[in-house]
């Protein structure tokens, strides 16, 4: 991910040396001649909409105050720590892990699952329980129920993703890990059964990202798993040993550069509790073995079929377009989303889809390695994606930092998606290297200015005052059920953070809890479009951000609109439902084919906020 | 005693006053300014932009006439995201010296990354007038046109960059994207294949957006004052390691008196096997009967691999053409 510009210096002293130059030139004859000659007959341009450049007006004055966030993790009882070695001598020690928000007992309150991580030494002794699960008792108080919940399988946890794979009404938990994954079937009331082997999803290797999506729309949600590099725990490349184990002159862990990558996995859900690994047949196995990390499904081409984005570290990203027949075509290069606009394959980590510009299309935001801007790929429709990292002003503040967990979310409920990014280096050794951001890094909060650009508001939101840490996963959801989106963060080797959103803007908002009947029960892939002054949409996703799980309920800020003119639900089954004149400020439960089945008011801010 | 102390005290005071006065009225100190400026450049190279800015400000205080410090302050401020101050300084610098490409280039990058790509086009065009042979400028000009959806202009600028540097990976990528976005799938495909050929064979790398890597005119500039007057005297010694490095297998035709073996027509360093270590190629100077190829073993030593490699005057040694 460091950019070394290779220069071949030719010292042409006498004519003989010209011969060497000639060798080089002849070697690239095809390249050179084609370069300077016309590009052959230019076919008629494909039918594209006429180019329209929107003149960017000066940003409107935003009247809503920037919400402030408070870390209430300790008071909330989130005291168990993620596990990690201090020195991180091996790449496998730097990548964990994710964090998730889901309601494991259907009591309407979000519970929290954190990946535990491990270390090489501990893994050789059997590893650590993959996750910690906290039950949300009431009023932002949580209890560690990992043991009672039956989540004691040991290993080396990396990421989490949630769906209801057996359509029994209880949300199930998938955990990726180095050396094997785990699938925990929820029997109800947050009691889980380890069905990994029976389901056939143990996998292996260095699994990182996971995302549930019903790509064949058969009502059974399928599972994609990305994998990173090949690591043999008994033959680990020695810290600082080769040129691939140095960064900015300092000896560091080896990789991913110079290491063999791993293929990716797609598990088709047979609907009988078992899965079939079909990545090759489906064309998503990644034979190039790029270094896969964050993954997420999203219908970027608006054809009703879920497509898949895979963020690859130091290698080009994948964008698998759903061919609607069980196979996919990687469109990333053609669509301009494999690399940034300079053609650099960035160190891509976390991912989020969002219609931040109300274009009716999902754009993709990717967090990147140090000295690289976090990248916003604006979805232009038929013209593909455009890298607007710098034009959107998301790239500049992120340049020194290494970004991980991220999600588009509406922090002040004004109807426009904002962005949060947490950071942290992979190398603790950077603390003593001049010209590098340190290991512990700040978080970035970007407010949507509604003209395609963002303003960095970390100071105003007070997250700039929080301690610097090396963070990884970030999960977003309304933990207090008060209509504001909160954030939980995985801090490497430390207990998590819970950033409580104290938004005081009096904007209206709404939450939709979707339940599929013909579609998969957790409604993964369902799209809700809300018309309330402006038109917004979002989709239910089982896995996103960096190896993390966001609230499955869809949240929309509605600004001053106290009701929605209409709400459309497009279920994965293909069924659509339209609801008219829906009042704002409620948590709605919509059942496929049955409309709104339940509504609950939002809580007030807890008076006794810890 | 007291009197002596008083006199001494007054003397010291007067002396101090004199020093202060002389200091305040000190004439511009171009060498000290240049030294401070160059320290600032070094800080910038370590991405310590605050420290760089401070050094440039100190340099400007020593010699307000040192033009380069104004430019460099602008570059530092730009990297510190203090864009309004940066813009003002850079615009002034571009007016003060309209034949220096640096300020125009930085302004071009700034406008490209803000909401004014048209202004960026004007600035990059100005740079191409001053220096028509900088591929990076043509690349960014093309990239800005692409941003403006002026794809024919973008294609033309990218092709210009590639004429100057056929291995300019970013220009090749930009060309592919511009064709793609203007609906010309076939040339887009061709251009993308070339891009992949360039990058996969490590013939060129794309431009990075980190400081200093967006083209030579994007960096803070060292002072034109002669370096030997400015830089501290660091003892630099060159030691002949030819023998120890194993570069002696080639018959020496004109041994120099200090024992160096080579007196050929030149030497070419290149990493022929992409292992990250620069190898050494020596052409035949007419007396050897053969060219020589030394493989860099990465430990300060070279191995003569002339015989192992197809290193003859033949066209057999082409790398594969782009598929």
C-alpha cells in the first residue's frame, strides 16, 4: 500500500548503452506503438444520458447542531476486553475484529456481540472464546451472557454477521475466524446451538468479512465469506525479516504484501439447515487470491437482485454483479470501483453502501490504509462509479490515518446520510516513526452538506476529545430506541466503546423492523424507500462496515416532516408494498404481505443517562 | 563592590540593548533563511506539516525576499487543510513569479479537489505552458477534464502524458476510465489491458495522493541558494566496495590505479527479476565480447549471472506482449 514509484535509470554513456534502452523499448513495442497510434476504430458511443455537470452551489447553512457523542461503555457494563498481543508481530494479530448489534431475544432492544480476538501464543493453546455477548437488560445496562448463551467455542474470532438462516424467527450469529468459522443457531431467548459442522460452514484459513444475502432469492439467506492471507501458525514469517516486513523504515510484522492470499467462499443455503460451498460455480471465488476484508451486499444497479462488494487490502476490490442465475460477473474494473481514480489498488478495509446524494442509487464508501484517502465511489448509473474522495472532502482529513469501521448514518435525523470512520494503525511500531500516524488514532465524523461534500465535525461532536485508540469494527444502531443512531466500537486489546448519540435536533425520524414471510425472515436485502419531502432508501444488510453487524432495523431521519407521504417496501421475494401517509416518530414492524403489524413510540432520552 | 556590580550591570544591559537593536535591524539573512527553508522541506518530507510550516515562517522572517518560502508556506497550509490561507499565499506566489510552475500546480490540485475544476484546468494548462514535458501535469489535467465529464479533452491530455511517459500508470488508467465513461468500450478495454500490463509487471506505479507523490511540482521546494553554503557539513565518504560486492568477474581492460575494475561505456541499474533489489547490467564496450549481468543478492553482494540469462544480442528476450 505504500506507493513506490519504480524508476529505471538508464545511464547512457556511449552508444552501446542505447542498445540496452533499445531492448527495453523493443520489449514494450506493442505497448508503445499502440500508445502513440490512434486507438483503432472508435465505435459508436454507448447510449448514455447526456452529461450534466451540476454546478455546486455554496453549501446551505445547516441549522441543526452537530450531535455530541458520549462514551458510556463502562457504565453500561461493557467491560470485557478484546484480546490482542501488544507487539503484534504477525499480521494475524492485527486484523481482529468486528462488533455487532442485534436483538437476540426479540425483546425490542439491541444486544451487543463483540469478537474477542486472540494472539499467536494463546491460539496455540487452543485460542479464546470467539465472541462476548451482552444482553441489553434495560436503560442501557448490559450483562455478559456469553457462557449462558452457549457461545464458548474457542478459536480466533475476526468478524460477525447476523441473519435468520433457518427462518424460525430468531436471529442467528455467524462468526468468522482464523482457523475456522462458527455458526450459532439461535434457539430463542439468546440461547444458541453451535451448528457449524452440521451446516458445513466451518471453512478454514484466515476468514475475515462475512455477509448474508439471498442472492438467488429463494427465501433462504446465503452467506459470503472473504478471506485474507495464507497464514501457517507454525511457520510464521519472522517479524522484520524481509522487505515485506518493513514499513517506513521500521521493522514490522510481515504482510499482507509478499504473502499468498486466500480465495473467498460463498455458501448457498439449502433450506434444510445445511449449506453448499458454491463460490467457484458462482464466479466469486477470487482465484487471484486478493486480500479480502470488508464485504457487503447491495443492489447497486437497482435490478432487484443483490450484488456483492468485497474490499480487498492492497489489491483491487471486487464488485460482483448478480447475473440473476446463480452466477456473478466481476464488474469492478469496468465500473471504476476496483481502484481509485489514480489507478491505485488501495488498502481497503471497511465498506458501506448509501444513497448519500439522493440520486436513487447506492454509492460505496471504503475506508483505506494510511497515506491513502478514504474513498467515496459515487454511483453514476450506466457510467459506473466515480472516485470523489477528494471532491467530497472525505479524503483529505483521512489521508494520514488508517480507517476501519464505517457506516453511512443520519446522525441528526435531517434526512441526509453522514459518515463515521474509526481508525488505528496495524503497526504499534509506528509510534516511534517520524512521518507516520501513530498506532492509536482519532475517529472522524463527516457531516453531509447536501451538495455532494462533507464537513469534518469531529471536534463539534466531541469525539475528537475521546482517547486515541486503535479501533477496528464499528456497528451502528438505535441502542436506546430513542430515534438516534448510536455507535459501538471495537478497541483492539481493550473493552469496547459505546458512543451514545445525544442529538438534540428536533427532527422527525422513523425505524422499520421488517419481517419476511415468503422472503427470508430477517428480510436481508429488503429495500425501503421513504418519501417525506425528499426521497431516501436503504436496504437491510447482514454484515457491513468492518467485519461488523449494524442494527437490522432501517433508520431514516425525516427532518421537519412529521409524516411520510409514502413508504415502499421491496421484499427480496419481489413483492412490493406501498404504505401511504405514515406518521413519523415510531418504530414500525412491517410483515411481508401484511403491512404494518406493530408500532411503538420512541423512548425519551433516558433521564439517568449514565 | 556595589559600584563595580552596578557598572558591570549597566555594561551588560547596554550590551544586551545593542545586541537587541542590532538584531532587530538585522539585514536580511538569505543564507539562514535558505537553511531554515530547507529544514522545512525536510519536515514536509516526513509529513510533519506543522513543523514544516513553522520553519518556512521562520525562514520568511529571516529573509522576506526569499520567494520560495511563500510558496512553501502555501504548500504546507494546503496539507494542513488550512485551504483559505494556502490559496491566498499560492495565488500571490503565482502572480509574483508567473513562470514558476509550482504555485500553479498546487493551486490546480487544490481546485481539482474543491468545487472548482474549471479553475484547476486553467492552472494545470498554465503549468503545461511553462513546462510542457511533465507527464504528471498532463495526467492531472486529464483527470480534471474527466471530473468535468469533458472526456475527449481528458483522453487527449492522458494521451499527451503517455507520450511523455509511456509507463505512466495513472494516465493509462485515466485513459481507460475516460473511454469507458464516454461509452467507448473497446478502446477502454485496450487501455485497461495496458494499464494492467504496466502495473502487474511493475513497470510503473500509479500516483499516490500522499504528500510529495502527486508530481514534482507538488512538493515544497528547496532554496535556490547554493547548498554548500547552507547545509551543515555532514561528512560523506565514498568507499570503493567493488571487490567486496563481487563485481570483479568481468575482465578488466583498463584498470584504474586505485583498483576499480570497470571502465566500460556506462552501466544500467535495473531490477530485471522484480525481486526488489536493483541489479546491474553492463553493456559490451567492444572489448569484452559480451555484456554482463550481475544479480543483486540483497546483502551487498552481486552474482555474475551473465551465462545463466539469455543476455545476448537477440530479440528473444522480449517480455510477453500484453494479452
